[in-house]
């Protein structure tokens, strides 16, 4: 049995987003699941863990860091931890 590291529920989701990796490269991505602290996306190529990313849904934007990347079929599944909200 796989040990789950997240403390909140992951919500399986669908949708297309754009990811800006490393401030330069734009990647089309499909949402796999999302939680309060992060998101899992399917992309066409590997993204190195530690890479800073910006995610744009067309309605909302978020920033974070890639924490894992694994091959899934002919795609790569990347896990992104969202940056904590800025203090008001």
C-alpha cells in the first residue's frame, strides 16, 4: 500500500491549463487531481523537480514548485506544491 503524504483530500479533476516552466517554456497540461496545497498535471515532457512554475487556468493563476515527475504512459505526471498565500 502506498503511503499518502498529503494531509488533505485530493479531488480528481479534468481540464486544460497552461504551465510556464522556469519562467520561459509554456506547456499545455491536463489536470489530473487537485488539493488545497497542490495539483497533479499530465504533460508531454518531463519537468525537473525543483522547477518553479506558474499555472494559468484562463480564470485563475497560481505559482508553485514541481515536487515530483513520473512517466505515465506516453506522458509525464508532475506534482506541484502551491506557494503559500502571501500575508495580507
